[in-house]
């Protein structure tokens, strides 16, 4: 075994192939992040109408990522309706390559430690979600790692120019990463890198110019729509709640509680101790690697803190910051834990395998719920052969619009500016005003039926009469029934964390 590991780990193709193979089981959970389907619908719209948008010929930056839209369109063009899994595998390959590059940065001569690092990094939960759930984070990690390896580590000018541009075309919030690693580069090289600055300027100017010229807006519409729709979402603005949210998104425990906060603080304390050991060490870790690790830590904590306190309620924003925290942990464990490798490696592998199993179960629980609820809603609507000439009002605007091809109004306004305008016009009655004004052919509501006492969908007495005379109730999709009918192990998981909400489907009376 000791002789075969270096041969396997020294072969980049085999190592990356291993990182892909170990992620295949996650595909069987059918857990794909809902917002992936928004990007994929924009890509489909580009192919069908030649327009970057969500609804036919309407231009709209409904996806937060321009580059991933183009990549998704390429896969849809070549694989048709079967594009999803080839694209997911592609994302996994890119993530694997990125982890290999970081392995070469952190473990230049120790091939076995490098190989173990790459394998272990690819089986921890944030790496699995970033590369397997359909979002743009596989590409993003590839680009992050490319800049660190070819730019910060090897000093290639082309890397300083190209990677910042590609990063900013993938997500505009990568400016945080670029800022942190620009400072790291200055510390390492002890001078300003004009090519790095130029790459950042070209990236920002090109993205903003494209947005202004093509969409008529400076930033992606999704950003402004979320800001408007979610401004009153959370009434609890206490420091306690914000700290709980910080720990919720920074760690792996998905529960707002003092317990989650204390666990996360304990993790950060242990991480601080590990970083102190690395920084004060004068034999094993080079100065440039110390700076790179500190930059990873700074980026991870900065993004988690900024986004959590700005009330960014989407877990995928925090996937890659958690990956970078795991990178520091793995580096410390593989180099600084005073145990012989034959004892250390099995212990670390078992711990990471436990986290891997944790993510598989969590993804299975989410995938089963989505397959038996939102996907079932899409299948029920598909029986009537819908298309872009018919419309739907719902939330979220992912799987159901993607598979039904319906013209879409979503409750946040991510994919339709008309909803954003309605929210700005009347925060309390925008939903009913939208129903009357747009007369969608299908309506899907969450938790409550329209007009119920606690309902988010506010109605007056005349609104009740209008809705009941124009819309027919079709079917409810109660989450409790889905939980009851789930396999035994999922029922146990749902009893601990009862994820999901009730959905109700309505159809316009003809």
C-alpha cells in the first residue's frame, strides 16, 4: 500500500478521477440545488430565443452568474435534455483539478500528503455541495485555485490577468476574494502587482459595462430583487439572532441555537490554535504558504461574516468559505498532528468519511422531498402540455418553471421585474395585485392557501370573491404526508429536522 499510494497520487489524472468517483453516490440522492435550475433555464432561454433572460425575449439577468450560463448553454446544446449529469461531472472534475492545484501549493514535495489532502478535501460536506449540486461553485473553486497556484504561487502574469476577469464574470462578489489575495500577493512579493490590478479593473469594467449595455442595470437583477423582497423578511434584528445566524452559516449544524453558536466558537478557537502553530513554526511551512493560508482564513471569515450580517439567507453563499476553512484544518492535521501516519491517516479518513455519510443522508433527505413534491407538481402540470404562452406565479422559480417551460412570475421577483415593481408599489397587497394584473394560468402557494388567517397571501373580502371565481383548487402537496411515506431512515431524519413546507396548486378557470 505504501508503495502504491505515491504512484496513484503522483498521477494527476488518476487523482482527479478518484475525486469524481467518490462523489458519484451523491448523484443518486437527486439533490440538486433549486437555484441551479434558474441558471439552466436562462441557458435554455439563450439557446431557444437568443436572449439572456428567463421568459422568452425579455432580457433579464435572472442568474447571478454570466459565465456559468454560457457553460450550461454549451452542455444543453451538446447533450440536450440529458445535460444535467454531464454538467455535474464537469463541475466535479473542475473542483478536483482545483484541489490538486492547491495540493501542489501546500505540499510541494510530499506526494502522499498531497494526495491524501486532495482526497480528504473532496469528501467533506462543503466540497460535495459545491461540486455536486449544480451551482457555479465547482467552476468558481477551479478559478480560485488557479489564481492561487499559477498567480500567487508561481507568479505567472497571464494568471493575474485572466483569472480575475473569469472570476468576476462568474460572480461579482468574488471581488472579496480578489481583494484579500491581492493583499496576500503584496505581502509575499513586497510590491504592487500592476497586472493583478489590471485584471481586476478589466473584470469589473467589462461585467458592469455588459450589464448596463445589455440589461440596462449596473448589477444583476437578482441582487436588487432580493434586496427589495427580503428587506422585511426578518423582524429579529437582535445581536443574539445575528450571531446565531453567523454560526448557522459558518458551520455545518443547521439550527439557530446557542448550541450551534458554541460549537462554531469552539471550532474557531481550535482553528486559531492550529493557525498559531503553523505561523510560529520555522521548519515545515514556508513564509509564502503561511500568507496563503492566512489569506484563505481571512477570506472565509470575512465572507461568512459580511454575508451573514447582511442577512444573505442562502446556504450556497457559504460553501466555498467553509471549504477554505477545511483546507486549513487538513493542512494542520496532515503536517502537525504528532501521530505516525499509519495511525493518523485511518483516524482522519474515518472522521471525513463520517462527514461524507452525513452529507449523503442530508442530500438524500432533501432530494427525496424535492422529487416527491416540487418535481411532482411539475409532472402534474406537464400533463396539460404547458408552454411559454401560459404563465405561473410561484416560489421558488427553479424546477417547476424549468420543466414546464411556463412564463414565470416568482414571488421574489428574481426572474421577472414586473413582480419587483408590484412589491415596490404595494408591499402588503402586491401578490393579489399581481394575480389580478397578470392572471397567471397556474398559481402555486407555500404553507398556506390564499386568504387563510396566517397566510402570506393577503386578501380583502372582494379579493376572496375574485380569487374563488377565477381560480380552481387543483391539489395540495402536504409535507407531513411526504415525511410519513418516506423510507424509515429518512423518517428518522425528518423527525430531527422537519424540512419542507406544504404546497398548493391552483389553475385559472377558463
